[in-house]
């Protein structure tokens, strides 16, 4: 890669001591062999058992003839195998592409074709959908795809069981240092992620072992992880919000719990039963969990930290989580392209944690610029620009898209609006493309959403622009009410006026909705779909008025 997308390697190596995530798993197997390392609802492995699993699966893949730098795509919900296969890939020199479990044939065929993947890891069936049927339908048009691996006890004829690979004692056949020639290290491309989006196909982002390791060490330090913690990956994400579990926990030899999302009740029950201490989630999950925690009693006293990422986390929701579920809420900000950028700290005051996205993390610089690209003063809203040592290496086989994100100095626009306060903490005001311009005045949807979500009858809210001949744009609030409750337009406006909201910022339409449309990663509201919905409603109303 050119310099604009390459990290400062010396700084990272000094920070991590040159250790990669697979190094950490090996070290923990040596230093804490019998301590529990990773668990889900079916499996619990100690560090030494996990190392054996990793080594056996890695050796099995090599014996199948998978060459260094070939690609394995993994489509699994949160489970032990999803996590360990990442370590397998780094150790065996096989590039891994973890993708979300809700992707279907169009997206999967694109990713498998783009990466020329030689292997695909899937469950036979999950939540009523047959991944095997999808894979078999795609297979004739994917000549590079040689192997389909299945996670689970039941395996269709002709496909390969991951469980059986892990049971083969190949580790007894090879010397202990066998992987040193194959293992990814330094700035090599080892992991490929994908962006989310409401339309089009995902972009593929590239990561190296050292950037993953450095991000993990920061999370370990920031969350004050120890070997007595249990870090739960709960977000329905292949990367992003679950990074503390993937990359932070191995640094501290913390136990990892992989929890597939099946609703707030199941999640809270598991957190209670497994005494989770650090829970990695997205705001939508926290919203549902607070509601569930109010309806039933759960002992959540084990939780030290709820760490949220992936979407905007309204301050009223953060406060409600701490009040009703205990623990501290830390808001993390970043993107798939740039990785983690800022985070609140446990040592921050309540006010800082509630109102900001914190300060830059290790290796990150932030600046706020105006429309001409000039840096603005503290307290002035502008476009958030970032430069990170732990960002992705760019987009996979897409130099043009890479250069559209990063400039030659390594700075990239996040697409978000925000400002830095007097302390240097980042305050996010909304997406650049989401700004509503009403009669020349800017309305930042995130500001209104943060106020409205505090209403006792509102479970979730999204504010979007609707076109207007006079003002150009006006604000429309889409609201998901609390179960059994409702909300009128007048009630919404009165509530906002009581919060001293400026008149021009008040939404001029209310739409009640049972459930928000979500983008492909399942945790971001698809605002483009909402904007399209209100356009269609306005067109229909105009047509009916003209009859």
C-alpha cells in the first residue's frame, strides 16, 4: 500500500512488542493452560484446549491443500468457531473474511467471487434459513470454491465438518514451531472485513495482524481487563462492536463468551448466569435490554462495563442503562474503514461519558474541518476527519475507492459532523448526509433523537428530512413506541418544547412504526429507507389531495 493508508509500524511494534493475536493465544495456553478461555451455549474450552483446536483445524486446512494467502469466508453467528477461526487464519497464513449471518446470495456471491475464496464456513441451518442450500446454489458459478465447511453436529454428505477437523490429532504429527513459516505477522494482509450499507454491495476492508493487535491492547487497557473478566460478544456483527472480545480479551487472558443475539430476555439471562463483566453491544440492543430489565428482575451486578459501538448512542439511553442495569457505559466511535477512533474512559466523569464520544484512542488523531477543508476551532461543528495507525489498509482490490477515502497525508473523512469540546473530547452531532437544512438553518437529527428517546413512551426514534417547497426540507420523526404505549404529534412537540428546543428544530411530522428497517449489519437504522418512505407518503397524499 502507499503511505497514505499505511500505519507507522515502529510505533505499533513498540506498543505491542510485536505480539499478534495468535501469539497471545499461544502465550495464554502456556501461561494459563487450564483457565477457561472461550465459551458459548454449547462449548467451553480452556486456553490449552483452544490452542489444540486452533492448531488442529489450521493443520487440517493446510493438508487440504489451501495455500498461503488463499481466502476462507466465514458466515456464522456469534459462536466459539467464529472467534477461533480468526486465530486459525492468522496462524495458518490463510486470509479470513468473517461476514454477517444475515447476508444472502447476492452479497455472498459477490464476496466469494471478489476474494476468489477457496473455502466457505457456514452452519447447515440457522434461524430457519438453509445456508447449505444457498451455498449449493452458488457453487456452480464459483469455480474457485473448493471446500464447504460446516459448523454443527449434523453435516450433509460431501461437506466437511469443522468439528471433525478439530478432532484429528494432527498436532502430534508436526513440530511445535511448524506455523512460524506460515503465520501472518507485521503489516501483512490477514483479515478482510466488510462495510455495511443500505444499498449496493459491501466494500471489503483489509487489516493486518499488528493493527488488530494494537487495537486490542488499547481495549484491554481502556476497559482495565484482567484474567478474571468475562468479555461477551453480543453485537450481531462480524467485527466492529465486538472488537474488545476478539482482540482485547486475549491480551489480558480474559474469558470470552460468544452470545448470538436472540432477544433481550435471552441476553440478560445469559449475562446473569455467566456473570459477564464486560458486554459488547450496539445501541439498539441496549434499548431493548433496558425495556426488558424494567419488566423483569435480572441480577446484572457482575457487569462492570457496557461498551457500545456501531451507531449513535443517545445520552438518555446511556443514563437509563446505568440507572436500571448498573455498570458504566462507554461509547466507542469509529468505522469499518478507520477502525476505532475515540472512546470514553472509565476514569471520565459521568458528564463526559454521557455527552461525548471521548478522546482519540491509541494511534489516532482527530480534526474538525469546514466545507473548505480548513480546521475549525474547538466548539465549532464541522466534518470529523481522522488519521489512525490502526485503520484498515484500504479497500481490497479497489485502489480507486481507497483513494476516495484517504488523502495523501493519511487523513480520511468519517462522514460525520461533530466538534471537540474544551477538554478535547469529541461530540458527535450527526451524519453529514443526514443534516436537515430547513430554510437555511441546520438541524442535526442526532440532537433531536437524543431528546426524544428520553420520552417514556418512546423506545427508539429516527429523524429524517422530508422535502418541502417552501423550506427546502423539514424534519420528520419516525418513532417506535414502547410496547403498549402510543404517542401523538402534540405530545411529541410539547415534550420537546419543555426541553427548550429551538422552534426551527421541532419535527413537523410524526410517523409511528413497529420496527425500523436496518442496514445489512443489523444494527444501524436504514435512514435511506425511511427517507424514501416519507417521499412516497408525501407523493401519495399530494395525489389524493388533487383528486
